[in-house]
C-alpha cells in the first residue's frame, strides 16, 4: 500500500510527476493513433490496429473523430504547460492545488472518454464525460488566470535599487521582498503579502533586473496573465460553435472550407479558435522557456511589453473574425504577430548570448569556433530557442510566403494542395512545441553527460529532419509536377518517417526508463518529488 | 568507413529522388467490358446530399456510366479543330468560353468572355499526341480516363455534343443513390474497390511513377492478371465514381465570388478518405492535372 501511495503521490501531486503522466499519455496516444494514417495506413497497419483494438470507424464521422483526437492531445499539452507555470511562478497554494486538480482530472477525462467516444462506438455517457473534462480544464484556466494576477501587491517586483515596490513597502528582511508586510519567501524572490512560496530568486540588483512597471508590476507575470486570460476567452470561440455544430454533429475541418468566400459566423469562430489556441500555446511555451532560463536584463525589459502587446493585438484580430472587422482581421493579426515574434527573437538573442558567455567565461579572447562550441554545448538549453528559429522555416516563413503569394501561386492549385500546406505547417508548429517541452523535460528529470547530449541532439536532429521534409513536401508543387513527384515524395516520406519514428522510439525509451525507475525505492522519482521547478531555474 | 557508407547511401537516395520519371511507361492493356459510350437514367426525386445527409432534389437526368476516355476526347479534339471550335494557341488547345459574372470579391478570378485553355499540347503527362494536324491517343491509354484537361476543356467537350457537365447535386446523387453510403458501392473501402494512393493495382509502381490511372470501369468484379477487383459500381451502375480521377462538375459560382470549379470522387493520387462521395476538391477552371478528368450529363 505504501508503495502505491508514494508513487501515486509523486505522479499526481508533484510537478514533475504530473508532467511525466501527461507526457506518457501523449506518447501512448500518438503511438497508437499515429498508426491509423499516412505510411502506416499504406502498409496495412491501420487495419490491424482497428481490428486488434476493436475500433468502430464510421466514414462520415472522420472529421469529428479528428477534432476529438486533436483536442485530447492539445489538452494534455495545455496541462503540461499549466504544471510548468504553477511550478515556476509564485502563487497561492490554494490556487496551485485547485488548478492542478482541475486540469489533471479534466485532461484525463477529455482524453480517455473523448477517445473512447470517438473511436470505440458512441457511448453517450463518454461524450458527456469528455465535455465535462473540457469544462474542468476551462475552469482550471479561469483559476490560473486569477492566480497569475499581476496587480496583486504580493507579486510586485522590487525596484532595481532594492527598494520595495508599491510605495509603502520596504524590502523584506532578505533584501528581496517587495513591500507589503515584507515577509520573505522561503527560497527567494520574496514578495511580501502572505509570504508566498515563491522560490524563483528573481531579486533586484546586479544583472537580476526584470521587466517591471514603475509601480513594480512584474511584466513577465503580466505576460503570463495576458496569455492565460486570452486563452480562456479564445476557448469560448471554440466551445460555442462546437456546441452549435456538435449538437447536430455537423462537424467540419477548417482546412476544407478555406476557399469558400462566404462563411458563417460560427465557421469563422472555429477557424479563429484553432489558429489562436495553437499560437497561444506557442506564446506560453516561449514564456515558460524564458522563465526556465531566467530571461532577464535589457532584452527581457524590451521583450515582455512586446509579448503582452502582441498577445493582446493578436487575440483582438482573431476574435475580430466574428465581427464586422473580419475584412481587416488578418491585418490586425499580422500587427499582433510581429511584436510576439520579436519578443521570442529577443529571448533567442539573450539566451544564445548567455550560453556563449557562460561557455567561454574561462577564455580571455574566445574565437568564433569556441563561441559556437559554447553555444551548442548543452543541447537542452540550446534546443528550445533553436527550434523557435527553425519554426520560421517550417511555419512562419511558409505562412508569410503563402499569404504574399496566395493569389499568384497557391490559389491556382487545387484546394487539396492548399490543404496539405495548411495542415502541414500547423502540424509542424505543434511538433516543434512538443520538442521544446521535451527539451525542458529532459533537463528537469536531470539528464546529464552523454545521455543529455544524445537525448538533446537526437530531438534536434530527428525532428528537424522530419519537419524540414514536411516543409519541402508541402511546397513540392513549386518545383515538381504531380506526374513526376513520386520519387521525391518517397524520399521525403522516408525522412519524415525516420525522424518522427525514431523520435517516438526515443520518447518510448525515456518512458520505459521512467517506468522502471518508479519500481525502485530510491529511484530518481524520489529526488524529483522533493524539488520544485522554480528551484532549478537557470542552474 | 561507416560515415562514408552512410553519406553515399544518402547521396544515392537523393539522386534516386531526382531521377527523371517515365511519364508514359508501358502499361498493361485490359478490356474491362464496360462501354464508355453508355449512359444511365437517374430518376427525379430526393436523395441525401453531402456528409450530413441534407435532403436534396434533382429532376431526372442522364449521366455517363464512365469518365470520358482519352479516345473519346481525342475524337472531339480532331472534330473540333477541323470545324474551328477549338484552335491551337502556342502550347495549348483553346476554345471559347462566354465568361463568368464578376463580383470583385477577395481572391475572385476575373473570367471574361474569350478563349481559354482546354488542354496543354506538349505536357509529357498527357495521354495524347499532336503532329500539327491530328491528335492521336498514346498506345495503351485509349480506355483510360482523359486527364490533363481543364474545366473549360471538360465544359467544351460536353457542350460540343449538346450535353453539359453534371451539377454537384447530380453527381452525388448518381454516386450515392437513395441512401447515405459514403462510397458508391457501400460503407467500406478496400484496395479491390477503387484506384487510390498505394492501392496496389497493376498500374501502380510506387518506386518510380507512382499511381497511374486504371481503364474506365476497371473495378467491376473482373480479375486482371491475378488482380481481383470488386464490382464497385454505384447504385445506378456508374463506375469510377470514387478514385481514379477527380471529376469536374458543372456548378459555376455556387457562392458569389467563388471562381474555383468543384471536383469530386478523389483520385489515384489521394488517400481513401478523399474518395468519400461528399468530399470536395476545387481548382480554378484553367487548372489541369494528371489526376483530373470528367464525365458528362444531359
């Protein structure tokens, strides 16, 4: 009993345990459902899986199944990000626990019952439980937003001169507090008020200054808050039309109606929802990575206001598609996307600079090659921002190119070609977000030495190979005709299958290792249970 | 040594991917026994339209049992060239089209009255040749569906004989009959039902030219050199309403400002999900491709 209790407590009450469960669930679902399409379907594996698992595949319900499949994976990713946020940022214990309980129960219900409903016959109780799961995640989002309130005096940052923020406050006894009652937090970054468990150590002085307003509002926290708030609002843009279409089961995939000039408000809402949710997940993981790496200094001070501004404008543009602003919504979206992407670029510049600086600190005058070696020395810290850069090739670059050349090139091709580009580029973005999570996960589970190098570089090499091939596949009509494409398609498919296949194998190896570790009385899990993410920031 | 082998292997794979593909490879010749000149009567009445089974109505009409074949289209080109209905313009065969209404909507293409591309002349993927005087079928492709034909070319062919392209409603009714089946033959699809991507028919070599067209009416229950097919006719007896080639339908601007033309049926080059009756594809009317054909209605 003690054995089960201790493991259960690790898996469902600690940050790293919760993340492990969610990663394992995604890995399992991806491995099984990945066999239903693409080359696996061509090889006949799909039929075997369908029969072996007793799936009930109705042709007319494919779009509905896919919508539930996407949601079940996305909810687990949102849960992982939420665990990271609640592990990295200071918040009241009640909120931390409530958010985690709600989102854990929510995503597990959405995943298990959603997939049960979609693929294993229509058990309507399952459908109800799936919707309940999504609702719980929504409420977790509402609570998280409240918990992140940046105006709360408890979370204000001290001014760089060490004085407490907010006028009345004096520095806390350890010199890092920020007014209020001046109670220091246990580990650092004291914030007054209730003596919050804020282990971040983001004090003032030295290089350690962060983006803040004059009154001490933590702009990084404000960026997290803005992203959480807009995510909750944007979820409504999916929930309302989801109920509208779902009640009659007139489900559709947005990429299939993209060329129709007349769309209903509900259809626009769905299109806006799917775009903004993925963008917000990407913005949130950028903020998380910044916090993990302890993003600070001048670049931080410039990036955070841009992140907030970009996030708000981007959302306003997307929400605008269901208003009379629809004709100019895309323009607003571009205006919003630019500062968001600039903020990510600033994180990249700062983090690469730091990696180089830290890695060449022992050298008086490092050469270019020595700097390069320092930059790539730790693939887990280099990987996230590298992937953000790579994303410009697979997603942003493609998107901008398509937008510029839509009428001249892409709309002259069949709609199915355009669909390949649309679905390809957002699948690539999703995969990139997943790899960034895996980099951070690799660090938080304490991978060291050769294993860390192999794990990190395998993720970079395998995912970039696969996603690079996906990008060429999407754009192949630019340089090869349909009649001549097969050998090129074959090569690209090999690259995609090799990259994604071995990436999944790598993930499976990690998951098996973690499973075995759970059986050890003094396994790594016991260490992980004792440390919160915030304690490990920028180690 | 290992690195050299790996590098050489990768180079070989890259070179193989760039190797030219024989776009007109020798293909087996089969007589399917299905007459491409046959028509079938579809009665007036309601049917289930689209994925969500909306009840729709059509008047009675006739529709071709198969796609228009290369041989049929070549006959048309020779006759139409002789009487001036079509003419050669540079690298294309063109014909007159009276134009579409233009609303100035975003992404809308202006199509004024004028001559438009019917088929390209020298596309290596085309199944016909032109010697400057006469069009001829490339040997072996006579009873394959006509491809590399634009919507204008399909519209021109049907109109030349006093027919027309079927509307989307008519096409779906002919494919589906009176129930809600996803495929013309029923609920499930196997490799014996239709020609789709990696369906392993005798006209497919995924290591070089990929999936080619099959003769019209190929999936009729016959066995071809050991390849057993299922009779995949629709309830009204139409063949190839799923797979082989996308089929242009006749609707012009089903939505104001939508200048694309719709296609249905999926093709030899798409996954089976695109073979479901309601799945739409579309392209501008001047588009032509090696996996797009048509049939006529009247």
